[in-house]
C-alpha cells in the first residue's frame, strides 16, 4: 500500500493582492487627477511665480508618472508571485499602495507652490 502524499495547503495570498488592487488603483487615480489639475493653482500667478512653478512642475510630474508606473509594476508582481512565493506576494501587495503614497508625497514636496 502506497502512502498518500500530503496535499499542499492552498495559499490565500491572492487575498492580499486583491485588497491591494482595490486600494491601489483608485488611490493612484486620485493622485493622478490631483497631479493633472495642480497647474491650475498657478493660473493667477505673476510671471516669475509662474516660471518657478512650471519648472518645478515638470520635474514633479516626471516623478509622479514614474512612481505610479512603479506602483503598477509592484501590483502586477504581487499577482505574479501569489503561487510561487506567498510571503513575497503579501509584501508586494502592501508595498503597492505605499508606493503611491510616497510618490504623492514626493510630488507635493517637489513643487514650488505659489
């Protein structure tokens, strides 16, 4: 009689990726809309204030765009690792919305607001 090999327990790491997706995508959308509408803050600025704002906004927009793409890559990676490495999946799932928050903070810090 052959002994039955124990079946591996199903991993529930996909729940972390699902929650991360539900949090990260709307949060990234709000940050992107806020970033896109932020040039309106300097509509009534003087010429010198507008120049300072535009210069700082270009760099901040690049940081915002790259940060949101990085958050999307981290989110996708959390789904990829859900079966092979569940602890990595959970870590990446937590890191994805954190990346959006850090990106937003960097965007806000880089802009020379009027």
